[in-house]
C-alpha cells in the first residue's frame, strides 16, 4: 500500500502541517512525490526493488517527505534533521564490496577481513 497524505499528516504536528501547507494537500503531495523519487533512486543504486510495503523504505520515504516539507517552508535545520534521518535509515542497505571490488552478501554480524598491507595503529 502506498503512503498517502494522511500518513504524512500523522508524522507531523497539525500546527506545522497547516503552517507549511496552508491547508493545501497538493504541497504535501509534491513533497511526497519528491521523496519517493529520491528513495527510489537510492534503492535502484543499491540494486534493491523499491516497494513502499518494505518497512525500511517506507520509513525513509516518510522522513524524506518531512525533510521536503520543512525545506519548502525554509525551516533548514529541521529539514536537514529529517534528511539525515532518511539517509541513516537507507545507509545499512548499501551494498558491501570486498577489497577486490566484488559484491559481498550481507548477513547479521557480517565482518570483512582487513587488508594484508595494514601495519596497525602507530
């Protein structure tokens, strides 16, 4: 099920929503559309299928939408906070590559061997 405006309204205070959108849901819809495009681009770059039923991608879209809304109202600090949260949510999905550049399958507790030429901390 796709994220709708009502779900975004639940993620933000009513006062902030009204102050930002002026009651015009098309503002929130445009921010949601922009957030979808961004998260889909990140998912594509990570070779992940974009699906708003995926809890992680769904949360990232909501956080990115809030960032877009606060950017729209020139609340830069709050917008940056939500943008950072969205990026942190997506970061663990990034593919891992080994030292020879090949993709590595991720698993819980995954570690990679160190470089052979590393001599330790000085």
